[in-house]
């Protein structure tokens, strides 16, 4: 609310983050990471799964406590008890 400028990595992200604060200068700074490379890895992994009914779940984020990877893995382990699935943490 008190910022002098707004920053985001895409227009869509800006709308989600900043809502209707259109009176302030807004800057779009694309991410420096080529996400297409990671999606290619996930596609290759998905193609190599044994079953067409395997659920593939991906999470892209830094490996730090606020991202709560322990919870993601805990939920995934419960999912494995009822369904065949793969988890990709990037």
C-alpha cells in the first residue's frame, strides 16, 4: 500500500500480487530461470512412467523451510497409498 513502485515477473503475477494498484509505476521483470528446461525434464519423466494412469505432480520452488517440502512429501506419501504417482521437486 505504501510502495512507490510495483514489481512482478509477469502481468498475470502483477494482477494477483498488486490487485488494482494502477496509480503506481509497475515494472515487469521476467525470471532469469529458463523454466522450459525443467518442463522438458518433467515431460521425459512422464513419458517413461510405467503406467498411463500414473499421476505426475511437480513443484517448482527453492528448497527452504517456508516452502514446506516436508508437508508436500507427507501428503504425497498418503497419496501413494491410494494411487500410483510420481513427485518431481524442482
